[in-house]
C-alpha cells in the first residue's frame, strides 16, 4: 500500500474522531453522525474494493480464521461480561431495558466499523509501515480508542483495556468480524451495566422510539 494512502486513511480516521466530538458532544446529533459516518466509509470501502479486490482480506474482512479467533476471544468475553455485571451490581448502575435487544442486534455493525477504523486503518497501517514495533502500535491504538469515549471515564478506562486486547488479536490474525461482534455485544452490556446509560434512547430518542 502506498504511503499516501496510509496517511490519508489515518487522517480520515482522525477527522471521523473529531466529527464524533462535534456531533455527539456539542450538537447532540448522534444519529446524523452515525449515518454520515457509515455513508462516507461505505463509499470509500467500495472504491478501494474496485481498485484492489484483495484489500478486504488484508483489512480483516475474512472468514477463514473466524472460528480460531472466536475461540481466543470467547474466554476474555465471558470474563469481561462477568466483570461488567459485578461492577454494575456493586455501584447500582445496572439498567437493563428492552432497548438492549435492538442494541445487541445493531451494535455489532457499529462495532465492526469502529474496529475497521481503529484496527485496520490505524493499527494495520502502522504495522504495514514497518516503522513501529507491535507494543508501540498497540499503545497508540488503545489510547486513541479510549480517547474517543471521553468524557465517560468508565468507558475511557474500559475501552483502553479492551483495545489492548483487540489490538493484540488483530495484529496477530487480522479478523474484523470476530472483533466487531465482540465489541458490539460487550459495548452494549457495558452501557447497561457499568455506565447505566441507554444508548438506544441516546441515538433514537429524537425519533420518539
């Protein structure tokens, strides 16, 4: 991959992160941001595929190692869910609502996109450059991922720890499907237990749902 392409992708991810703070934190227009983000990156991915069909597998959109990576992720996922429940119960923030069902269905899509941006386009491009060692790449990716969840400090701490695991798995095997599903489901459980917020209401509340 050309250096200019790597720089563009990393810059575009940074711009997306900046847009998150504008639309989420300043304008309170989460749904609009999500729609725009999926549209922009959907078009970009489509164009990259036309020019380089093999790029999908390189990014991590692959099924050949799905079961192998799933077996590696499941134990960590179970431990993470139990930790969320214990923390939520201890601090009295468990807020289970029927909204968790559509969130569990939708969040893996959003989770896969986030993993694509942070893992494939940041960690993957840094790895492809050959200029940084694995530990440095993991630290950079984890820090960026955590900062995206500011100002919710539970999310900043939790996502930093998780991103270390995500990055390690990704750099070894490059599978976005497993990480996307894991990220989506665990993120939903984290919101409804540790944080005590309802992401469905935050995103779709403007529609009166």
